[in-house]
C-alpha cells in the first residue's frame, strides 16, 4: 500500500510516498481503509520535530481520518469489519492505517467520509476551549485570531452556536469573507487595521469577553490588552511561530484569566467531557450549525505541497487528502 512517510525529522521535502507492507492490527487495534484524511497544523509541525508529540520514526502523518474497517485485532469489541468510522490517531496520510480501537468512533449518520475526517480534531479543540476553558456565556463577545484557519472557523461556528458575538481576525479579504460565511458578526484584517480599535468598536469600548488565540506572535499582546473586566484569554497555538512573552500585570488589571487549552491531553484526563462534547457537536451538526469548511481536496501526492501552503499561511478552512484519488 502507499503511504506518506516521515523517515527523518526535518523540512517537508524529506517526506516521501513509499510502498510499504499493509500493517496488521495488534490485539486491541483496528485497520482502516482510509477514504479521507484532513490536514491540521500539528501534522506540519510534527514532521519537522516542532510539536509536543514526537512519534518514533518512521511514521505516516495524518491525525484525523475516516474510512472503512478492513481488519480487527482479536480483542476488539467496539467495531467490526466493514464499519464506517472516524479515527483520531496517526497515519491517516496512507491507503491503510492502524489505530487503537479507543481512538475510533462510528462515522455519524448523515456525514460523508470527507466531513467525518475534517470535523472532530478542530471542532473538539474549539469546543473544549470556548466551553470548558473559556466558559463562554450567551451574549458574550469573542475575538477569534487566525479565524479562517481550521480551528478558527470551528471557533466562529461554535461561539455562534453558544450564543456568542464574534469578531473574526484574519490576514486577507478572501479569508475575512470565509469568516463571514462561517457566521462572524464582524471582521478585522489584523495585518492592516488596528486590532485594539476594532475590538473597541465591536464592544462599545467595553473590551472583549473571550479571546481565542491559535496564532501567538505579535498579535497576542494587543489581543490580551483588548479583553475587558474578567476577560478570558485562551492560549490555543502558535501558528505565527513565536511564543509571546506576556507581562503578567495585564492579568492583574481587569482580573483577566490566561487559560491554556490542550485538547489532546484533555482526551486522556477528561474522557467523559470529550464524550459530552462530541454529543453536543453532533446535535449542532444535525441542526446545520456546524460544518467544516473544506476548501481543497488533494490526492496523497498533494499532501506535502498542501502542508507547505499551510505553513505559508495560504490555506482557508480545511484541506482533505484523498488517498484513493
Ligand atoms: N491547543 C490545542 O489543543 C490545539 C489543537 C489543534 C490545533 N492547535 C494549534 O492551533 C494552531 C492552528 O491550527 P490549524 O490547524 O487551525 O492551522 P491553520 O488552519 O493553518 O490556521 C492557522 C492560522 O494562523 C494564522 N497565521 C498567522 N501567522 C501565521 C504564520 N506565520 N504561519 C501560518 N499561519 C499563520 C493564519 O491566518 P491569517 O493568515 O489570517 O493570520 C492561519 O489561518 C496551530 O498552532 C496548532 O498547533 C492547538
């Protein structure tokens, strides 16, 4: 079978597509015939050794995917041959992938493989952030940075589904248009306009209640300064490449909270919370309130170039890799 393989840590051009033996599942593992896999920023970081998770080499990147169960280990109880499933694990950029059965759930009714592959990592992250970490309340205001990206679009839709008002920040008019399509109430191009002024306009000078920040870099401090009394600032990621150093007096002033979000670890520490959040997402999905914005579909041979575009800030919404195309 064909697999995108990371055989050494380094720049993206070290990745290659190789023919490898079809993997056999262990006792509590299943093998999936991958129909669609979604690209996420952590995939591009992981192959460069820049992510907190460092899998042993060689590995196939691709952390969320959907497909059909093609083999099951002898102790598997959660699924059977032929089931249509979604997996959150590793190895999705390949024709077949093996994962622990605990990392698999049935493909929800009404979801195709592409949507199933492109929904759960980003939407579960953003729901964890806004509900469990940010305690967003109906009527509150939310500033989303990097708002046209994978977790950003999810944050817009979820904040709206929770009754929030959203100001979306992104770096081009095309990206801002995508944010408006996802439901943003207002937008700001933070590469051209003053972010703090935009927040003042949006909140009538009060300051925003919640900031969702997957970007970091130079945007973080003005965003934190834009939060109002008891504002919550959610640290989601550092797509800009630099981890900002923040003066702590900004937390004291306005009794602000700076809250980290680590969805992957929350799966292990709060599995019941994850199950509740997936149930909530499926209700919103059925009601048409959340839906991933898939902007590109590429074959396996296009995955590395798509990672490059993501690192160059050129992707809107989600890219889906189709291993059989
Ligand atoms: N904490 C968690 O549990 C968790 C879970 C999933 C992902 N994450 C993190 O969330 C971040 C975003 O992930 P994603 O999959 O949504 O990525 P994405 O789709 O590429 O979105 C990232 C956004 O960041 C902005 N950006 C600003 N400067 C950038 C730069 N120098 N290079 C690239 N992008 C830049 C871009 O928007 P503009 O061009 O509009 O600025 C881009 O749309 C990543 O850091 C990822 O590791 C965290």
